[in-house]
C-alpha cells in the first residue's frame, strides 16, 4: 500500500479526533490569552516575550503531555490489515501517520498564534529573531512527537494504553525535573533563548532521536504476536 493511500485511509479516522482535539484547543486558547495578558503588562522586550511563550509550566508541564495523551487515546490499531497485506510495517505506518496527523492538528494553531502574537507585539525586529521563534516552535513539535512515540512504545510493549499514558506522564515529569535542576538535554531546549544556528543543530539532534525511537517502535511491531 502506498504512503498516499495510507494517509488517505487514516484520515477517515479524523472524526474520532474532533472532541479530544477541541478540548486541547480550548486549553490552548486559554493559555494564549493568559500569555497575551501577561505580555501586555510587561515591558515587551524580546526575551520577556520569548520566555513567556516558551515557558516550562503551561507549555511544558501541561500542553506537551496533554497533546501526547490525546493522540495515544485516539489512535486505532488495525492488526487485521497485517493479515491482508502480510506486512507488519503497514501497522507501523498506520500508527505513525495517525500520530503525526493529530499532533500537526494540535500544533499548528498554537504555533501560528505564537508567531502572529510575537510579530504583533513588535518584538520581532529582525530576521534572526523571527527565525529563532520559528525554530523554537519546531522544537516544541519534536517534543510532542517524542512523547507520543514513547507512549506508543509503552502501549505496544505492555498492550495497555494506560501503560503508554504512564510513560508519557513519567517522562515529561522527568524532563521537567531536569529543567528545574538546570540539566540541559536536547529535549526542552525550547525553553532556552539561543541563536538560530544552535536551534537548528538541536532540531537535527531531535530528528535523529525521533528516528531512533521510531525504529525501535517498528522493531516492537515486527516482533509482536497478533
């Protein structure tokens, strides 16, 4: 089955995402409103706006795990497709495409709102500042995918979605504790103001990490009994 056909097939599940995604949207809009009010009462310097948009509390502690848990709860596993196609890799692509679709749906409104609001506040005074914020939103997206993939690994390993949810929450709390202790890792670097080059290098590292995790997910699917 071609990738295009797989994407079209998985988009049929879109109605399953509407209600949970709307809940995330409601929280996202509330989070943005809180940030806009806080920024409006500050000096509106670039660093002040940046640290308010990419903070470790509303964004890191709530938005990231919420988006990952919503995805894990809405994915549909179809083992009988393996019997029809004879390829377990098809199941891997089904899960991966569904996860990507939901995460993109959740990420885009937040990313666009962040970019537009930053421009409206007049803190993007040069192209480097604009590129830095764009790359930071990409870092957030990579963190979303990291939690989702780890949650899927927990789910497929123990065959319980609750196991995947526990993995997501535990990992996110662990990353938050590293952040509080000022231990720097490629993950959660969106909370740090860095040059565009440093951001780009970190995104490359995150993509490599995601590739390794996705290969581990594929190996688990191939070795699982159905």
